[in-house]
C-alpha cells in the first residue's frame, strides 16, 4: 500500500477531525494527514513537507481558500499539487472561481464519505499518471526538439505556403509541386480509428472547421505515410486574419502507453465512449458557454430496459457485448460536436446543441434505431429515454434531476419510450 501525504486546510477543528477520520479508513492508499487551521500554517507545511494533494476550505479568515490556491499555484515547488476545494458554497460563481484559481475539483459540505475518498484517490492516480506522462513527454520532447515541425498556411481551400520539413517529408521540390500533387495536407491523413482524417465524400473546405471542433474537446493526432512507414503527429491550429497556421509535431517515438493513459482518463474501458468524469467536464464547459451565448442544448439520459434480465439469461459476457453494440449504434448517429458518454451500468448520457423539440425527435429516432436492431446472441433490446433542455442558471445536478425524472416516467409508463421534463 502506497503512502501519500495529504494537507487539509480548514479553520474549523471539527471539520479537520472529520476529514482525517474518513481518510484514515482509505483502502487504495495509506494517508499521512497534515492539518492546518489557517492558510499561513498550511503554506508553512507545504514548504517543509512533500505534499501529494490538498483539501482546501474556501471561507477562512485573513487569507481565504481562493487566495491560498493562487499562492500555491504561483509557486514552482507547489504548483502541480492537486487542490480539491471542500466548501459549503454551491452557487455557480463560487464553483467557477474554484477552477479559475487553479482548483482541480470541488466537494460540497456536508460531503459524502465515499465521494471524498473516491475523488482523492482519483486525483492521486491522475497525478501519478501525469508524472509518468510528463517524464515520457520530456524525453520525447528532447527528440522532437532536434527536428523541425511541419508548418503550413492555408485558407482551408488552398495551401498558401509550406516549410521545407513538409516538402522533404513528401519529396516535393517546391510549393507548386505540393499544390499539384497533394493540394490539401488533409488528403495525406490515413483513415484509422483514433486518428483524425477526412472522409472521401467530405467537403474538403470544411476540414479545418471539423478539426477545430475536435480540438475544443481533446488533443488530436493524425497519421501519415512515408516509404511504407507510418508517422504520427499532433496537430494544432492557429488563426491569423483569414488564414490558418497548421503545425504538425512528430510524436512517432512516443510510446503507446502515453496515449493509453490519456485514453483511460477520458473514456469508458468497456464501451470506449466518454466516461462520466469526462462527460461532467464537457457539460460544465457547455453550461458556462450557454450562459454567455444564450444558446440552449438538450440533455438526454437513457438506459437499457430490463438489462438485469439480459445478464441473468445470457450471461455478463453477452451483456457487455450489448453495452458495446448499443454504444456503437448510438455513436454512429451522433456528430463530433455532440457529447455521448456512459453514465454508469446500463445508463448513458447525450447532449445535443438543439432545442427541446428537436431533442425529442433525436431521442425518438435513437429509440427506434435500437428497437429495430437485432443484437447478436440476444435478439431485440429496447431503451427508455428522459429528455430535458438547459434552463438559465441550471447546474449539472439540476439538468440531471429533470432528465432522471423523465426517464423514471418513461419506465413507469411501459418502457421503450421517450419522456420529457
């Protein structure tokens, strides 16, 4: 069992006692707990001890939690220590500020013991993986620094200029030959799962737009071929006036473990769609954007009807296959801008940038796709859907509660149907 040092900062002794008592029963790690009744004492401990994670109260005298987090994140020695705010403040402004000042997560008081232990363990594991990734990136970055990145300027329709690294890679003499034989760099991207590419029938002028949408949610990698050898690149886009500057960095030497760690943090292991943590992060961002641009979005919660019976009748292996097959089926009817995730067990969540009427139509279409599918080894499966639309000042829990209520109504009224809340 690994030892980890946790610093708890709270101006109420009883809170520190409660948190310490909870952490002492942890299974995944053995925690050495340091406590401080004020920010000043906590910062002194940080300078003396090697702290792995910080649990930080918001409302404290003299220096509050927000200012304390700023100080911690501004110090080279402590800036990478995860901070979980433990606070009774639940308003959107307070939650947003937790993230703005460098917080990695927050838990509301009074907290759920299981949730506290899970959040702490999650961020410790994430920190460990981040450390391994950082060491690996550091090694590979030294290799990449010896090479020239590929740089290309385009208006999304025509390539305006390329650097010598691209010309040498493809054995082109000049820009004119590149434009004649290649035209668009995206034409060289290999179509393969996990890598960005453009379909044969896709409008070539829209590839930058589609790429930017993906970059909003995740890092993007592409694969290209030279002399029958595959090369992998990260791709970034910067806009300057009416032009786009495309930068491709060769990361071929980065091990599969690097990509595996990132994938595990964001995707469900069984279905390979987003997991609950990633979904929450993306929806929190979507809510923040909705407050600014006033554009609605629809939230859908659905689950598989009588799924326990599937497992009991056909076994868990076929049950798992149903979960994967439904994920693939639904995913095939979503766009890159939509968010689709496994919520847990046989429950799934979706968001679409549409109004409620259109959202109901989408949910009904998905219900029919699933109902009409013949699942190998099992036969027919149905799902029930709860649909709701984002309302002003909604938090994630508000949206989820309405969708859950609608899903319950769908179940109670006979299953295999769509209900709205």
